[in-house]
C-alpha cells in the first residue's frame, strides 16, 4: 500500500491505502472523519458530498489516490474556527434538519453552489441532486436563499449552542 498525503480541513494528513480505495473509506475508517455519510456508494444519494480543491465531489466514488497533494474539505472543515459558514447558520435558522442523515452532504452541496453562484435561482437550487429521505426540500431551498441573501461571513458557534454541525 502506498501513502497518500493531502490537506484535510486545513491540516496535512497521510493515509496508507490501496490507490482505488474510495476517499470516503479513507476519511471515515482511517482518519475518523464521520461527517460525510455512506448512503449508496455510487455517488447518487450524495450523503457523502464534500469538496476537493473547492469543487463538490462524492467521496464514495473518488479514489484516495486522486486526492494526493490536493485539498479535501468535509462538513467538519466548513466552519472557520468558531464561526459557522453562512449555509450552516441558515440551516439552523430555517430548522432544516429532520433526521439529519443527509444534512452534511446537503450543506456541502449548497456551499459549493453558493461559491460559484452567489444569487442562485430556483433552477440552480433544483440542480442540487442530494437526496433527503425526510423531504425537507422546501426548508433546504429557504436556507440556501437565506444564506445567499445574508451577505454574512458566518456567526460564532457559541451563538448557536457551541456545537459544530456534522
């Protein structure tokens, strides 16, 4: 097995793994990062959505070898220290989560959308293909629009109970 080094949530990490090991397994099993959830294993449900060099990916279908010398961000790294990302704040304000299983992937997809489309249309939001079994799509849409309209840099985690979303 080869060693792969990449930046994970702002910190350099190295994992020893087969080249074709899905990044999701490296994150969860080797690095203990549990925010990205396993749902389908084929990139369809998108519960594992994370970012690779700032772009949305599904780590269940991205080999760990493809991440060498790159930057991976999961829900655990979305906030800036104690300051929540505006999407995380909007999720709380709109009470989006029901069961919560898909929410890390939903939040990461919304953050990726807003990074390149700061004023998304309903069609832009509809293009997010993450599956929510609880059907909170109306609240997800509301939260994305609120985050887009906020113009905020984020709020302190201490202002929303001190717990990171994951």
